[in-house]
C-alpha cells in the first residue's frame, strides 16, 4: 500500500512499506510516521512556499531521517543527515536513487526511484508563460528551457508525479502539466502550486486534459490522503 498525503501547496508526504518521502513542506499538518521507516525529506528550492527550517526539527523525533536540499538552500541541516545537490545530479541513499533536473525558476526537480516505483516532484519546474512578458525575451526562451528539461525524461515510466498547475497563469496554466503528461508515461499526477482549487476543476473540464483526465488526482484540501494498492 502506498499512501500519499497532500500537506499544502506543493507539499506531499508519500508513505511506502519501508520509506517515507516528504516533498517541499512549508505548512500543514504532518502525519505521524512509523519510526522504523526511513524518512527522506526533499526541498526543491529556497522559496518560502517550498522550504522551511522547521523540517530540521523532525530529526528530534525520527532517527532514520535524511534531508535532500537543492544547493540554492544555504541552511544547514543535521550533520551527516543533509545533502545539498544541484541540477543534473545523481545521488543514492539507502535503496533510493535520486536524479535532479534543472528548474525553470529556482533550484531543482526530483526524480526518485524507490525499489520498483518512480516518483517525480517538479518543484518550480514549469512552463512559466506570462501574458505581460515579452515573447522574444521571456516566453519563447522559457518554452525552450522547459521543453529541454522534459526531454531528459521523455518517455520515462513515472508512477506518481507532483506538478504545478498555477492559477496565476490564467489560460496558460495548463501548458506545463499538459506537455509533461503528453511526453512522459505518467500513471498518476497530483496538481500542486495551485493557489486555490478552482483551477483544478477548470483543468478537469478542459478538453486538453481528456487523454489523461482519469489519471489526475482531485486535490481539494490540506490533509487529504490517497491510497494505492501496489502491484505484486
């Protein structure tokens, strides 16, 4: 059984048989975890809505905990339990294999393989199209940068992905997640970084999402948990 709990904004906790993965916590109630499990805490970049020093206090309760932080985060976690890594890096800890992509904003995105399962947390890797920006100097270079990163995982078999659907982009909010879903083999996607939940309802009704609509999780409120039976 895999349990995925939506914490808030871009924060999620993933509970597997032996491991807990926590991504981009900045607020919300953290579930209680089995202290025999190994806990890996990820922070994709230093922005206030993706990283809080509070995460380091969890080491007081959980002995088997490790922190994987983007190298733009200067904060130092518990000694010998913290790694700072940049883009296009590979890092292994326990049975976890971690690879990073370069964000189109700050920091990194995480591709994490846990035994037979693959998880992808985009952080702020997204197709950031803004109507008020110049197409030649911003929007077109952004498209190129975004598609370059996704090309690195083109066709990748991803079991669970966490990807931005930012309501501030208006009609263009679907650009990044739609391109991602059409260029990877992602089984389940959790929209995040939404700044409100109405945007998800609009996305589900948008014809662009029709080919993969059943794979979009309906994230509606902090503390919401989703359960998935593992294939044996």
